[in-house]
């Protein structure tokens, strides 16, 4: 896969009620909304937005969460996932997308779960990829440490150094230099305030409280080489929900970029099952 040869859709920006949000879109058909993780952005979904197997049948929307790229910050610096879910609801309502299939990666999985819990009638299905689970149930010291680590990145080492040093950790050990560079370039675009707000949510929220309120179609994926949200940890979450769980071989945390063919295959099968049942 040559990322440089892929024509990534240009970002768009508009007001959605009180939210100013940035997004990319491609394809035609049933709406699928892609939610990125804490160190990513809409461009990280390049291998989905440019995949004919998906875009020939589905309309993909990849947003930049509040505080990312040109999307304005939330009004609070200490949000919960519901704050992001409400912004997503405004986005979905104005574009008249529902019902949607939501694909949430890492921290985006918590946002997706919160949306599914808060607005279940607008969700046709939910895929969680390499899901972060949050630290709300951990000790106060652990929660403080999770947030302070991100504060140190912003106020000490800086986003540039963070991208330089951390990008490879999101991928498998055998990832190409091109993929590492792609992750790195997206990380360099992080806005400090948006990144810290997301970090607060990670440190103080918990995915289970939302998934426990969602009983629709659900599938969970994880890369076999994910060291950030390890397979054993993700498998426990899938068992709690008694939902399908799949390993993506030779993929790290950013499984959708590391092994896009396998990831897209799972996504396509999930979508076909949902819409074939409906027809």
C-alpha cells in the first residue's frame, strides 16, 4: 500500500449548532461514521476512505473530534464521553445521517459507546477497534498519572517530540516507514487543548458504563501486536458483552492502518450482515 498515491478527501468544516467541526467524507450509500483515537485525526482513516470495497456501497464520514484539526474545542476542558457524543449528535442530525454504523478506534471507542448509549435509536451497529476503556474505575493516583503524562507531553516535551517518539508504538514491529511517517504527521497536527481535553476524558471515564446501556449489534476488533490496548484486555471486554471478537494478525494499535485489508474485510462483513438482514 502506497499511502502517498491515495487521494485523501479534502477536509470540510461547518457549524453544527454550537459546534464547529471538521470532517472528511467519501463514497455513497448507507452512512458509516469513523471516530479516531486520542493521537489521530480524520486523515488517519485514509485506507478506509479510499477503499472501493467500502466507498462503492457505503458513505463514510471521518470527523475530527472537538479540539482536533479545525474542529473547535468543547466548552469544557474536563469533558466526559457524553460531551463528545452530544457534538457527534449535532453533526449527525444536521447531515441527516441516522441511523448510522459507528466505528470507534481507541479513545473513539469510548465516544462511540457513549453515543450508542445516549442515542440508541440513531445507531444501527457499533464496531470498536482496539478500544481504550478509560480509567474511571482505577485509583485516584492512577487517574492523575494518566492525565499528567499527557500534560507533560504538552508542557514539557511538546507535540513535535511526542509524534517523533511515539508514532511507531501505534503500529506493529514490521510496519513500513511510510506508515510510521503517516501516523507521525497526523500526530504533529494535534492541538494541545483538544489533546488535553481528550486525555481528561480518558483518565476519568469508563467505556463499560456506556456499553452496559447498549444492546444493539456490536463487534470488537484488536491487533495481535497491540501493546497499548492488548488483546487479552480487549477480549475481556468482548466477553463481558458476549459479542463477536476478532484478532487482526500482524497489526498494532492502529489496526485499520497497519492491516487495512483485514480490517476493511471485517468492517465490510459487519456492514453486509446488518443491511442484508434489513432487506
